[in-house]
């Protein structure tokens, strides 16, 4: 029986997954997360100091929008 918790993509096997700045667990590429624009720590949606709505706005921003997300750490 396959393990749904494992997220393996043949193209990404050698790339390290980011670690959550709150819980220290790996963040799968399928998980919603944000990277702080200042310290570059990553946070799971469930751990981060942001809402689903914040995630949507921040991840849909354009590079020239000037919108940055900074964690509270």
C-alpha cells in the first residue's frame, strides 16, 4: 500500500526540501508555505503566522508589486 505522506518526484530527488521555521519539519513541494523575504525561513501554512487569504495574495504577487512578506521572527 503506498504511503501518501511521502512526496517523491524523480526530477527533485537530489534537491533538499525546505525546513519549516516553526516546527522544523520538511515542507513538501505540494504543501502551501511561504518564505520570509528577510530571513528566508520557510513556514507551513498550518505553522506560519499567516492565513489562507494572506498566502493567496502573497503567492499571486508580481515581482514588481513591491509586496513583501516578513515573518515575525
